[in-house]
C-alpha cells in the first residue's frame, strides 16, 4: 500500500462526509470565481471601452466615481493648450433609468469629437447633427430597451428617435445610449456642463511622458483629476468599494470552507486514533503522520477547488444568459483567476489541516490499546 | 430589481462612493420637535424630480412609469404635479395635488388630451397612478404636525435610527392616527416610515432602499419601496435626478401647465 493510497483511503472512509466537505469548499471557491470574475470582467470591459474610443487619459472631477460631478466645459480649453495633447472630447455620462430599464448609461459626446469614431454602425445611421433629436444605441442597450431603428425613446423629459444601432467594441459602449452632448445638455437644462474629457495624446508618447502630462494637467487645473486609462477604474472609489466587497464576500464563503475542512479532518483524526497509533507503533514517524493528514486536507482542497471553479464558471455563464442579465455580464474567467482559485482551495485545505495534523502527531502508540 | 447585482452594485457604489466615504458624524441629540422641524426644513423648497416608478405584483408582473415631479413645499403648503413621461400610452397623464397648512389635501387628475377631473376627498387615499402610494401620502407633510415624540431607537440597515412619532392634532387634516419614522439623525433621512390608522392598524410602510446626495449635497432618499394596504403589489421609486431651486409660479401647478 503506497502512502497516497493511505491518504485516499482516509478520505473514502466516510464518503458522505467527504462529499459534504467538498461541497462546502466548492461553494466558497465558486463564489470567488463568480464574484471576482464578474468584477474583473466589468473592469476590463470599461477599460476596453476607453481604449476602443482611442482615449489615453480621462479627465474628470475629483471625487472618484464612474459618473463624477459635472464641471464647466471651458476646462477643456485649458487642457487642450498643453503640449503633447493631440485631441480632446467633452463628455457627459449619466447612469440613470430609461423607460423600464432601471440602470442605463447615457453617454453624451461632443459632436464631431473623436469619441464617436470607434462606433461601427450595425444598422440605421448616425445622427446628422449635434442638434438632431436622435440617439444611437449600443447593441446591448437596444436589446435591453427592446428598441429598433425608428423607435421613439424617452430620455428624461424628451422623446428622441433611435436612428441607429452601433457596435462599440466593448461592453460599456455596447450597453450605452449614445447621443450628442449638446442635446443632452439641452434636455437636462445644463448648458456647458460636462463630467469627463477624453484625451488623446500625441502618438509616440511613452508611459513616463504620459505621467508628466498628467502632472501638468493637475497643475494647470487643480479642480480636476487626470488618470491614464489603465488607472481610471483603479482610482474609482466606487469600484474600489465593489472590489473590496467582492473579495470580502468571497473570503467569507472561503472561511466557511475552512471550517468545514477543519471539522472533517478533526473528526478523521479522532475516529482514526487507533489506526494512527498503530502506524506510530509500527515505526511511522510523527512527521509522516502530519504529512498524511495535510495531504488529505490538501487533496480535499484541490478537488473542492476544481469542482468550485467548474461550478463558478458554468454558473456565471448561465447567469449571463438569463433575460435580466443578458449582455450585462462579460466575466473575465481567464486561466490566472481559475488557477488562483484552485490554489486558494489547496491553501485552505492545508491551513485547515494544520491543527488536526498537530493533534494527530501528539498521539502516543500506547493509545492504540485504549482506542482499540 | 432586474439588474445584475454586480452591475447595480458597481454603479450604485460608484454613485454613492463618496457618500459612503464621507459619512457625516452624528449630530448632538435633539428633541422630537427640533428633529421634526429640521426634517420639515430639509423637505422645503422647489424642485423638479425625475423618477422611475415600478408597480410589481406578487405574480411577477410589473408596470413601469417614468415620472416628472414638480414640487413646491413651503410652510404655507405644498403643491405638486406628477406627470407621466413614459409609457407612451399613458404619456401626458398627470396628477396635481395641493395642501395648504391645516387644511385637507385637494387635487385633480388630468387625462390627455384635455380631461380634468377633480379628486374627491374620499379618493385621496387611492393610489397615485394606481400605485401603493396614496395621493395624500405624496402631499401630506407629517413632519410639520405639532405633536411629535421620540419613542425609541432601532437599527435599520446598520444605521442607528431615532423613531419619531408624529400625530395629527386638530389643526392637521389626516386620515392617519400615527406616523412613525425611523430617522438617520446624521443624514436627516427617514429610512422607514410606517403610517397607522387611528385604530392603530398599519396601513402603509415606506422603506428607503437607497440614499444619495442631491444637487445641494444633502442626503435624500433616492430609492423607496412602498407597501400599501393592497397585499399583492409593491411599488418601487427609483430616483434618477433632482434639480432644486427651480422658479415656479402658481400657474405651474394648474392643468393648463400640463396641457402646455
């Protein structure tokens, strides 16, 4: 009988308990995969959206959120004058309810600005002027709002017309109602108000020059904050909160798994006192006993991790297909996250096995007689 | 809610991120009258609000409305216009409500193109656009009632709230016998309101499910869930925008203003 056989037999001794423990760990790991995968997917989608627009820097008001406080559009002129700035585009982005959708992104862009250029028309046409009472919808937004070209759409107090469906190349772009900045400012009765400026720097600008430019913008206009596209979400207070919430919830689920494994391993040690003492009596070293218990708990963690990763990945995909969420989830379930999740599960297993392993190593061979 | 938890949490988190980060410290203890007076003062002024109203049935059905609310609240009284912006088949429907201090509320219902029907006093307890919120709930300001008492405290949504009990006296017209509000004293926001009949029966419960900062940087209830006497429906208000200090004239609270 090999050492591994002893370990596996230990786990199979109580198959129901082992399965329940596996279920506990896998649910925790599934939560990690699903929550972290969704949050990373959203973050990545937003960044892809900004890159798709050809944006290198985003300037917004201080306060850090996805829809920051509005500020005066004249700030753009101060930024556009700086050397190294190739183009700018004023934006007013709102997250609000539209018709029966309770959360929709309204993305109003300066007419003629470069942020329009990445939009690929799927059907219909683009607005013909900045004043036309018209919007184009990202494909996902059109799906959610059940709109086609020619349909009316109620934006705040104005009834506008959907003139086109577009593909923006990113989740956020595809989930937006896109319109001219002047039109939204008029509807909101907020002339000259914007809440972001997309900035494109001159080609060939390296990361160091980009950081210098960011500092120049900060000095020139202290009331705003400039961040590179890569840092945009990392700087968002709201997203930091979501990230913390995601990990917090996941770790809580993992903690339940830790307790489950610890309980199982302790019970195993108690039930196998006789066997462990006999093994000690026939010459097994204490370190080998510790190794055996830790291998068992690590194996529990590993299999729990693999099952959890599978459940999490399938679950989040199934969730994304439900009518309520279709198009809103683009989870990032890359290999690094899946591998990290399995590693967490193994670590949970080993950690949970430490105390039971220590207990088992303290048994004396003579206890085999009492236990027997 | 029909949106994903993550999406909603991200957006809501982003929107209220700064609010959470800068949680105001609790103010010194106040008397019931002082607390009610502060809440009354916070609610005063003129504003245009846009909100989504969703009436959900237990069977899973829902009716969604986009509403524009014009409101003018002063010590002397309250004037309101609730106008349906969407759905298109109900667009232009409106309800105008008035209540002068110490008098019964009055109002009219407007149906496009040009029908105006005055609301009878007995109809004031019916649902606004058939929701769980009664006409009188929209217009009645119980924080201005004279009888106010603090009757305890309770944690609501992790916030230690003071329970303010408001009772109408002879100068306040209401069908309610008692209104209890669970007030977050730091943000001056009611997180729960319960309205009882004079016999002590719970008639309506309004819960705040989202607090946001308005254009004056004051905390306001941005999401409300209303449970009325109808047991098979619940109404959710999902506030989208608010603009304060709008100049209104009396003409803005007449049927003609709606027809325009």
